[in-house]
């Protein structure tokens, strides 16, 4: 008897922290005036060259400055000819160098897809109580032993998980806290609990390497696409940032992994490089 034909599909997933389309290097003052059409076009060209089907983006901004609106997720989706969803839990006022309030903005995650997207959901991720330590006393960190109530402005930023169904696969896009290992531990647990145990993909800047203590729960319940593709946890081929960190990830449940790699050929359009994985769904 002839073998039954395979019914699996290969879907190409990308995760990329696009830094609000302001480019790499030191974070600039009045950054909300830095996004431009040329950089957005270059990001889309890079994504199109990857033939991406589903894209998770972190650090997407929706800005209203001096009555002009800039929506990173919507503009990228329009240029790429893709569906999109946007989720944010952080709202901020835009204050110019002279102290003038010129507008407001949202910062969050986006999902772009060539495939149909179901209604999406935004999950606000938990934070450590204000009286808790940013990092425990004795830790090797400048804020070790400092409580959040006494920490500098900007240490704590609200974070969220964006989830949606894409052709029967549950896709999550997230960006965990940049400072605070205990907070990342809480957030990783919330992400894990918010997504199905099968046919799921998590795309994210988790601000921690896969072997870190704060991601131990995710290591136990998800398959690391890099590792499944033969790229070990401490492999330099996982480096995705200008500072040499390995903090961007694609994790899967119930799906096969054909390949996973860092896309270094696109250059530094952001302070992160994108990662791409071919998954069998």
C-alpha cells in the first residue's frame, strides 16, 4: 500500500524587536521624532526577503505627536500587504526637551500575518509588588537590593502578551521586563499559563537567555526551536543584539521544527536582529 500523503504545512515564523523603527545605536533623545518611511521600508524589505508567513514584533509604537499619527504595526503591515494585530499595556506622555507636552503614545507587541488572524487577546503580565527588590541583595547587578519604590524612573515598564489563532496555531508575541529577574519569572509563568499546551508558538524578546533561571519553567513546557535545529543554548549563533545577548526566542508546542536561525544578513536596522524558524504545523 502506498504511504499516506503528509498533511503537515510548513509555516515560516519570524520574531524581531524593531525598536519602534528608530534604528540601532544609543537610544536617542526625542526618539519619537526618529521613525521614518525609509527605515520602515527597509524593515519590510528584510521581512519580505525571508518570505515570512507570521511575524511577531516587539517594541512597536503608536505615536500621536503634534497632531500627527505614527503607527509602526499598521504601517509595516500595509507596506507588507499583511493582516496585523497590536497590543499594548503601556501608555506614556511625550514630553519635549523644553518640557512641552506634545502628544502621547503606546508601546507594545504586534502580530503580522499573510494568513487569516482570529480575534486576538491582550494579556497584561504581572509585576513584582512595589516593595519588592529589583534584584535580590547580593546579586551582581547595579540595582541589587534596591526596591522598586526607590528605583530610577523607567526601570519598570508594563508588559503584555498578544495572542491570536493563525490557521489553527495559537501564536503568542511578548516582551518580558528588561530589568528584574523575579519579575521576568512571574511573567514567564503567566505567558506559559495563557497559551494552549499544543499547537502553539511563542515569539519574543524575553530579555533572558534560554538557560537562565527565570526561563526554567518555559524550558520545561516548550521546545526551544534553536535547540531543536541543533543550535545549543550558549552557541554564539544565537546572538541577536548589539551587546552580544541571546535573548530573542521562538518556542513551540506540538509542532515540528525544520530550521531556526538568526538573520544576520539584514544588518542593524534595529538594535536586535530578527530570528526565523520553519515549523511544521
